C-alpha cells in the first residue's frame, strides 16, 4: 500500500503541475508534442481525435513533462511558426511557464481548506502538551497548555517552531509563552545532550482545533503562507550551513515518509499530498536553471532589456543546471539510502 500511496501522491502532484503548463500552452495555441506522467520507458501511450498531442504514462513516477514546439533552439519545420512557444507574446509565455507552479499552489490551498472543513483547523500557534521529567523543560516554568508565541524574541508559529528548535542545537533558548490565565512569561532553558549526541528540551507540542467554513478558508491561506515561510527558512539555513544537505529528502526519503504517514490515517496522507504539492510549486519557482523559475528569470531579463536572451545561451545554461540538479538528486538519494537502510 505504501507503494500505491507513493505513486498516487507523486502522480497527482506531477499531473496537476504539468496540466497547468498544458492548459495554458493549448490556450496560447502552442503545439504540444507530448503530455507525459512519469519518466523513462513508456507503459502506455494514446492520442485523441483532432488533437496533435500524444499522452503518455511512463515507468518511473518521479517526474513528468509537457513537450512543446519552440522550447528548444532547433526549429521543427513541420510546425507553423505561429504555433511555436518562442513566437508567442511575453504574457502568453509567462503564463504557460508559471501555470505549473500556480496549479500546485491551488491544489495545496484546496486540500488545506477541505481538511479544515472536515477535520477542523489547527491553531496557528503551538501549545505545550507534555513535559518530560528529568529534562530541562520540566522545571523551567513551562506548564501544560501554555501557548508559545515567540522564540528568542521573534514571532513563531507551529510550523516553524520545530525547525527553529532543531537549528538552535545546543544553545540556550528563550520561549515567550502565554499562560492559560493570559499572563505572558519568558522561559529560558538549555537543552540536555542525549546518548546519541542530539540535544533535547523535553517538551511536546500540540495545536488547538476550530471548525467552520470561513475559518477553513482563512486556515487554507494561512497554512500555505506559513509553510512557504518554513521552506524559505530551510533554504536560508542550507546556504548558511545551519542545516546539512542530508536533511533533505529525495524520492527514497519521500517513500519512507509516505509509509509512516499512512500509519497515522488517511487525513494525514491527504495533508502530505498538499504539503508535497506546495513544496514542488515552491522549488519550481526558484530562479534555478532548468526549473520553471529559471525560465521565468530569463523572461524577466527579456522584459527589462527589451529583447530576448540568446536562445542558445539560455538553453546551454538550462542544460548545465539540469546536470547539476541530477547530481544533487543522486547525492540526496544516496543520503536517504544510507540513513534508512544503514542508520547513517
């Protein structure tokens, strides 16, 4: 079942992303050669009547693509010039490229809204749920039910709290909490080193749940913004070295997460779908060559300078970027395998 869930989650995420590109390419009148879910050998292919596009399902559910005329430098003489992507208006090209990210974000918002509507909406802030005897938090002044509003003087929400505590490492932390009697207190404590070398404070967190239609709408957008903020922080910590590369997960790591999440129930799997969709959209928006964000960057440069970047130069940069990304994926996958199977 883990394999089925894994394929469904990645398949839906990729399908929505590529469908965004596909719809806007078709709307702009671009010739689409192929709409593919998955990578590698073809499992099934078909064509629709009065439609030039070939639809494919491929073996490996770790990607997908929409192949359009006019994406590459080489011209396809069989395709009329007016149906090539690079001959379309700037806004049509922009929307065709950004649509994949846009659809991923929309899917995440819809999922968070539905989860909030049917299961209730978790509070923005974390609350103390348990205190472990013999650990720093136990005698720090924290009380079950305390709401954590700040960490080291900065506003903090439930999505960001665990990341910040992990990055904080062995350093002292100052938590600003609001007690159940509405009194605010700053709690200072230093984590205790464990046998495995990690550092632990010894408290658990939970969130409070509300229900309602409009509350669910508000939650969907707040959750999306909160998770994007978390992803920005992760990137910043990777660049500054506060987080190591082995904290990232590739397909193997995601497979493990899917298996663990499935044990927690169907609603958690649906949440994971929303989270991964948002993650894919966010990563694709980064101005990295070969990503949608890299292509959007060249469009923005074109808008500023008033003329397109040399197509050969742009494609060369995207090719180098793709090689780098494939290398990075191999490193992340290797780290996942070592961590999962060898305890590294």
